[in-house]
């Protein structure tokens, strides 16, 4: 097994991170409703990342013509990931943790920031 000592005082084994990953317990899956469909997502993980992993890349429509948009920055800056959560519109899903019973509605057809004269 190769060892690497970068001279920084910390010798590392190249496979140490793999063993560490094996030692981490995977979070329990909880049921969340997305557009009325029940899906199981990892409890406590960030909602945007969990939705991406579950195949939900588009969470809302663009402000002009409604083109699908989804998480981009994953750190709360771009607002591309907004969705309705438990009846509250425009929630940044990258800033919310998954919890059991959460109701998510994608805002594909009703962007709250769409100007009134925009092409539908
Ligand atoms: S992905 Fe950019 S604010 Fe959520």
C-alpha cells in the first residue's frame, strides 16, 4: 500500500478516505412529498442536493419564459433552487434540511418573480 508524506507533518494513506466513508452511517431515509408524489430522501441532508440525487434537477421556471431551472450554487446565493415547501413559496432548497413529512412543490409554471407582461 502506498504511503504519502507531503512533508506537512501528516502522513496519509491513499485509501484512508475510503475507509472513513465506510465507517460513516448513512442517514435514515424519510418520506417527503414532491408534487404529490412520495419519495424517500436522506434525513437531515440538504434538500437541493437530495432532490438532485433523486433525479429532480428542475425545481422552478425561469422568470421570462418558464424554462426549467434548478440548483446551481448550492450555497444560498443564486436562488435558482427555489420551491414551495410546506406552503411557503420561494424557499431556497439548498438552505433547508430534509425532514419527514416535508411537502415540496416545484414552481415550474408560476415563478413568483415573473414580470406580469412576460411571455407565458
Ligand atoms: S442553489 Fe443557489 S441559492 Fe440554492
